C-alpha cells in the first residue's frame, strides 16, 4: 500500500520518516526501532504516536514509500527472578 511520508535528514544525510499518513490520518513517528537495506529498498520499523508499530519500505530510486506491515507495540521484556524463601 503506497503511503505519504514526510522525512527529515537522518544518518548519512538520507531522509528518514518523521510523519506519515494512512488515508487522512496523520501518524507522527516517535521512534525508529530498526532500519536496514535490502535489494535496492530501505526499511524502517517505526513506532507511531498512537503506540502501534509499522514497517515502512522506501524505494530511493523512485522515492516511493509503502506500508509493508502493521503490528501492535513491542512488548516489554520481563525479567524472571528467584523468590527467596520458597522451595
């Protein structure tokens, strides 16, 4: 699904997603959780202001952005400890 993305210069001066639109809904990016390149595309795993996470794909040669995936916020990691005094 093609989407409208507004970016800001990031690492190496290349544009990174700052805000994107799904239909008429504006979704500010509050965090870039991960980024990578693969076969001519750039991928950004981002968290939007509403708490959902999205996978955005950017094709630099055409400057098109696509929504590659949507999922809920990452879960917090739980630490498991030993309760003393129990057998």
